[in-house]
C-alpha cells in the first residue's frame, strides 16, 4: 500500500492497513464539529503495532521564521510542533472512538485494531507508536534559531516534550526523518 503526502511517498509492507485520516468522510464531519479538531496524517496498523504518523515537510521552507519557531518546545507566539502533534494525537483518538460510537464504518477497523481485536480469533494488545516525521534541512533551521545544534539534538528536544505530553497514551514516541529511522517498522519513505 502506498500513501502520498505532499512530495513524500510512504510505502507500507504487505499486511499493513493504512489510511489518510483527512480523506475519510467521517473526518470531514469530525473536524467541523468543534474548533481545534484535527488529526494526524496517517493511521496504520498490523497485528502488533498501531501507529499514528504526522508528517511535516519543511523542504524549501527552511528560511520561514514561523517554521523555525515551530521547532521550539516553549513557543508563546507560535504553535510548536510538540503542542500541535499532541493535540492531533488526542483528536485522532477521539475521532476513532467517535466513529465507533456513531457506527461509522470509515474508521471502525482502526477502532478494533486500537482496542486489540482484529477479528474474533485474533486479539492482541497493540503497541501504540506515535511518529513525527520531519523533512527538510533541520540543522539549518536550528542554526537560524541561534542554536548550534544538529538535527538529532533538535529532534531529541521535541521527542522528550512529546513523550511527556503523550504519556497518557504511550511512551513510544519517535521524531525522525529519512535518515534517522527509529520506529519505521513497516514502511519506507521516499521523496517523489
């Protein structure tokens, strides 16, 4: 299965179910119900992992001051990535649960996978992974913030903040890109 998000292509391994949340009819109704409702870009699962993937592609926009501020974890003027992603994860879980309550079939299989029941014969406790996938020249963006850090250090700062904010759901949080692969268990990414 292949899912494209902007100029990035995510190719999922055989046996993985994946969906772009914002392309489902249920999500379109969900996001209009309440200000601030939003969701992650991709939801995917197999018989062991349930993964929420948010994609931020700054390629070509590394000089944008707002994008640079979003890399911080204590922004007051701009919504930082850690705040945005934690809100998107919360809203996504609410959307999955809401679709089940409303007996909407768009996301029902994802509800079943999240609760650990793929079929009557196959129950499991899913490992929930949250992946923030960030592309672009992050080192250059971080230098523009006035810090002398590398991409890995910037990602670690965002990771630690996200992990604290998402501990209600999982401690399996990863901030990565095409070079820094930590939680990419069943997909490959390339620029198209």
